C-alpha cells in the first residue's frame, strides 16, 4: 500500500456542510486494502488515508453494521496532524449543529503514535463544554471520535457501528460441524464483497457446512447452496433452519461444474475451493473442478469471490472472469488463503 502523505504540519482540513457526506472509517484487521474492499459494499469512494483509517463519501448505515472488517463510521469533522494541539485547533475552528450531551473517545490506532489519548479526550471535551455541551460518558447523545494513526488525526461524530456478534456463531457451536469450516468473520466479508444484501441472491456451489450461506442470509440475502455430498447438503440445511429460521434458502445436491440454474440466476457467488490435500474430489481432479466451477459460475452470476490455497487467477481469466483484486491472507504458518475478487468478463 502506498504510504499516505499528510498535509504539512499545522495544516487543517475542515469538512464543511457542503461535504457533510464525508465519513471516516475505523478499519479492522491487518489488511487495510481488504477491509477497504469490503467497505466499498457499504460506502462510496473508499480511500485508505492512514493505517487502519479510511475516508468515504456517503455510507449506508444499515449495510455498514453488517461489515466484518470495519468497526465504526463517523461523520468527518476534519483531518489534521497527529497531536492533541492540532486536534484541538481543528475542533475549535469547526462548525456543527448539535446539542445535548457528548462523550469524546480518542484512539491510538495500532499503537502507531505517542499521542496521549487521555489528554486528547480531556482537551477536546473541554472545547465541547465551552460550546455548550454537557459530558455524559455512559449514555451520550453524541460521541466524538478522535483517531490518531501514523502522522494523521481524523475527528468525526460517530454515525454507525458494526455488529460484532461473530463469536456467537462459532462453527463448533453449530448443529452440524466439520473440521476446516470457515470462520464467520471471513465468511461475512466474502459475502459482502460478493454483493450480499436485501433483495440479492448469493450462491455457494461448494457449500460444505453452509457457513457462507449463513452469513449471506444474516445480511438479508436469499441463498442458494449446492454440494456433491448428501452429508453436507443435509448438514447445511440443518444449520440454516436452526440459525436463520426466517431466511429464504435452497440447498441441493449438485455438481459445481454443472449447476441446475438458469443463466444469470444469482447476483453473486462465493466459494471456498478444495485445498491441495483434497486433490481428488468426487468425479473431478482439483484443477478440472475449479476450472469447471469458474466457468459455470460465470454463466449464472456477474460477480464472485473465490477463496483457495493458491492463486487461480489465470484459470479464472480463462473461464469468463476478470480479476478485479487478489488478496493473500495468512491464516497460519501452513496456510495462506488467496481471495480472488472477480467480475464477469
């Protein structure tokens, strides 16, 4: 990632009312580019401006609450250099139409600065008290976020927070479990990137225990799954019925290279390709299976996220897709996941 170069020391960048749709995001995880890719499903013009921080133009608050790799979005007051004094000067110069109680929350993102967050909270809280606010740390009407990272400080009013309930859906706690199931946090990110949401249909043609389908259903999508093994089909159905009782879903036994779906039947596809140790799957060699699945999913959807233990970029491009982005995400010492974000060619 290209290093962000902040304005010269002492420069303030205020966000006036004419650009009130500018927000700052607090990203999660260690891969800001991946977090920004997911955030683009809930916001426009995502721009990583410092480690762990991005700015966007406009957000969909309901969509933002579903994000896995964004913690919060705040309506941007302005951007300045990473010091308490610069933050105070920025807030002094800002105009805003708010009344009531307030809490100031300062954060040293990734521990990347030596700024005292306690001092920042006291100082900026004092500015707001002088402007007529009362302080309420427990249940404020408004929360001011003061975010320090590298040489940058972003100040904004909290607008939305993501719902961090992924621990409630650990694969081992589901009615049907198999080793190697994908973590809900990652499954949520993948379905968001694929376009899951209200009124959308998401397909996983190698659905396994149904973890991807669960996360897509929880953000409002209709989900369709297929698997070559009846055991997995029955297990996915059990998990969906138990954990998403109000969702609309269909899980069938089927071959990912020959789906019983019409052209353009779904809005997005997510699948976790079998890894090298599973080189013989049902009737296919791994290479034939992945190539066939890529070709078939390009027929039924305009967008896909394909996860694997290696790059299948060349195979994807040979089977109807353009590689929009490719991320390498280390899981542990012996596994790196390659996340292919694909659009139909």
